[in-house]
């Protein structure tokens, strides 16, 4: 990783390693990290040189990041090259990631569950399976409704809500509205 300070190099390397845990490959994670911490938009040549990536590998990574709406294309007057930049607001990035994950992962799952719940169970095994699917469907629906409500909050209000954390639980315990969670099942 040429021309990067030790601080930036460390951040870029970490994002690359974490990428696989987040469902993206190392290359995409490193590209995103470099663009995110850059003071100015970067062109593909600059990114490829800094990360020592091939242009084809970089091109695929940039397309994936654009598809996730995590980087945007920018043109600079008098320069024919394409430049890439990331949103600077961490809340905007979080919202974008959450929206994309919902669109790619949650909505197809909800669609499948809805279709499965419309079928008439023909066996006791199917009836049991549908009961399980219904509880999963209901939880996901509840979470997506909550997500929609949270998405409408501005960043300051959202930060305040998150800072409240355990205070909300204590308030609900005080009012008697909280019940402890059941211990996880240890079925084999």
C-alpha cells in the first residue's frame, strides 16, 4: 500500500480483513476504506497505485461499491478521468447500508415467507414448519416497521435514541412493562 500514512494503511488493512465478515471481499473493503478517508475524490489510477491492485480488480470493486451506493462517481472540470468519493456522514453510510441489506436480503426473505404462509399445510410437519415461519415473518415485519420509523429520524435524534440504550430498559422495568427474556434453548 504505497504512499499511505501508517494510520491510513492500518485502517485500510483492517477494513479489508473485516470485509469477509461483512459479506464483501477484501479488495472491496480496502477500496472503500481508502476512498472514505481520502480528503478529496480519487481516480482509479490513484486507487490502483495506492492499493497495488490491478485495474480490472479495481474496476470490479468500484462497480460493487457503486451498486451498494457507498461511493459515487464525480467529474472534475478539465479532467476526463472519473473520480470516486464516499459520503462523509457516517449516519448516511449506515442508512445506505441498512437500506441495501434490506432490499437485497430482508425483502426476498419476507416475500418467500409470505408465499409459504399462503400455502395450505398438508401434514403436521408442514403445520409446525408454518408456525415457525410465521413467528420468523412476524419478527422480521416488526423489525422492518421499526427500521422504517428509525429511518425517518434525523441523525441527531437517532444518536440521542441510541445513547439512551439501557435507560429505556430501566424505564420499562420501573413501569413493569419489561419481562426477562427466556434462556436460549440448548436442544441438540
